[in-house]
C-alpha cells in the first residue's frame, strides 16, 4: 500500500528546495495527475490537503468528478481535447484547460461557450520541443496565436502557457524546452500561469520558472 502522506511530503520537500533556490517569493502549485488512480487514492491525497487534480480524458474527468462530488476538489483537464468532447468538458466546468493547442480548437470552444453562456480558463500549449508526437503551437507562432485567441475568443480566458518537457534523459534538452516556454511566457502581458514539469523533470521546470506542476506517477505509482 502506498504511504500517501509520506509520498506527498517527499514531493513537497523536493519542490520547496527547488522553489527557494529559484526565489523565496515564487509560488508553486501542484496539480496531482490522477489519470491512473482510483477515486480512493484521490481521497487519500485530499486527506493530505491536496485539492487540485488533473485528468487527461474528458470521460475520466467526468467519472471521477462525479464519484468525488462530495469533496471540494479543483479539477484540471490536462490532455488533448477532441472537438466532439467540447460540450462535455464545458458542462463539467473545469478550473483550467491546460492543453488548448490551436486557434481552430479555440474558435470551436468559443462558439460553444457563447451558446452556453459560460467561460473557460485555459492555457495555450506550446510544442517547445518540436516533437512531432506532441501537440501545441510552435514557439514561433505562440505569441501571435495567443493574442489572436485573446482578441477573438471572449469566453476563453487565457491565463498563460503549458508545455511538456522533451522526452529524453538529456537534461540540457529538457531545460532548453522549458527556457523556450518561459521566454514566451515573459513576453505575454497578464499571463500568470506557467504549467510545466512532471514527475521526472519538475525540479528543472521550477528552476526555469514554472509555477504549476502536473505530477502523476511520483504520487500515484506503487
Ligand atoms: C500524465 C501526464 C502528466 C503527469 O506525468 P507523470 O510523469 O506521471 O508525472 C503531466 N502532464 C500531462 C499532459 C500528462 O498526460
């Protein structure tokens, strides 16, 4: 059995070390990525004061939200959003969509938001590693796309950027992709959320300025 308290304490200790090395004034928030976890495991982390959880599929988000609706949790959608799932996602009123990855998708979401009279907080996903397997806008287009979405999609509330670190053991490459994203983030007026860093690279992400971490296996893997 997982010792949940011990796991999250170990995580917080590591985060605190990286955070204070970066800046004592820097605030870092954890989204516990529960995509491979049971509602019971989520409840255990709730009991350890964790409130924000993330799922990468709309259907799983819906199932877990419903089975845990008695708890005041904050739910994040972190995976690619298929156009035919937009309505379903909006009806769940997630705290944040991390993975808005094109102007085309933004326009589709905007249309549905307008009809339903709702807003959606979102981050623009940047493909800062230039990996073909990853979604997101290319770094060269990110600022332009960000302002286009901000101007044309009034119901989409852009809060900042998200990226997934390079899929490699080469720390330099991972760092490069984080720095690329941070430089873009710094050029956006009013952007407040920089979602980067997962179980294998969150310390590096914090060193590069991340303030929202998406942590799955570190917390939930046996
Ligand atoms: C699964 C997932 C994570 C968490 O990954 P871990 O390596 O398990 O921490 C973070 N972000 C996204 C988009 C994911 O799909």
